[in-house]
């Protein structure tokens, strides 16, 4: 009998990964960050969790989230206060608060996260991590969240790790409302493609919501990056989001 080789192992064999406490894991309770949620163990794992397990990840536990994933920080009766490992007086962002803190603190190299209105991207910014919200429908959960705005993804330390994880998560689901075909080319392979010049890159440095201002340090960080990309031969263009008036936007998001 042939001895097992590394080629027989799944791509993330033995890598620890925690799950945000909004998804079911068989045998574990799902608190949704709320003291009002039940604590009965889930009967079955969400499809996203099953994809992680099939890829070889070792489930590390659950990470904290704001109540029902609704706020960009976590301070609640069920889970307490999540703090930024770089500075405990500051927030790690949210609603994937525990995921961001776990990766930034070195507890794990990667963590499951979810994003509807910034819940992957905000912790990435607060903790100095890579946070990509997958395109709508690319990653499907067991249920539709906020009309398809909510999606699962990961928080990592490198773009390459995020690309490899997306290869695990991006699978066509014939039972889903929005699910494109499985990408014919892997995201990890795209990382190795020479795109050193010629990309058109849209940039938005102002807040799309009236009354919310971007910190000058954040704007400067983007500006430095843009100068580097432009010097490398990329085309930088201003982008604007066609959003309705602020009151209408907030009312629609709250209703969803």
C-alpha cells in the first residue's frame, strides 16, 4: 500500500480556524452575540463551515460578534467587550470583532468572518489585516442574510492567504438565490499572474455617507498606495458611489 503523501492532504490540513458566532457548527451553541439567544447545540454545520472542514481546517472555537452582527464593535451582556490587541483601550472593530482580534494577536493565522455593511473590512482596518468582502453570491451560507448583502469570508495577514481561502469558499450552490458558476480559474493562481501594469483602479477616499469623515491618516495611507500604483503604470480613477440621500439610505439598511 502506498504511503500517504502531502498531495493527498487537503490544502489547509491542520490549520486552526475559529468560526464567527453567527454560523452554526454541529454540536456547538450559536449565540449570535445575544444574551437572548438560545444555547442549545446546533444540529448541523452551515455549508460554509463544512467547506472549511473539508479543506482541512481544524475548528478552533467561536469568535465574538456584536449582537446579531449589527454594530461595528462588540460590547454586550452575552460576550462582554472585545478589545484591540494592539491597544486594549481601542476597539478591534466589528462585527467580526473576535475574528480580527484573534488574527491580530497571533492566536490563529486566519479566521472566518462575515460582512454585510463592513463587518470584515472594518476589523481589517482596525487591526492591520487583510479583509475582503466577497462579491454578492460568490460564497453562499445556509440562509440568505440581509437580502444577499451578508456574506462569509476570512480575515488574514496576507492577500495570498485570503485568495487561497476564497478558493475553498467560492463554490456554485444550485440551491442558492444568487450563486454564479464556480470560478474557472483559482484566486490563488491569479495571485501569480503578472499584472504589474495596466490595471484601472477606482478609488474613493471620502465617506459615502454624509456627516461621517475619514481620518486624515487613513486618507494619507491610501494616497501613498495610489502613488506607488500609479508609478508602476496603473491607471487611477476617481470613483463615486451612486447612493440615495443619507436618511433614505439609513432607513433602507435598517429595514433590511
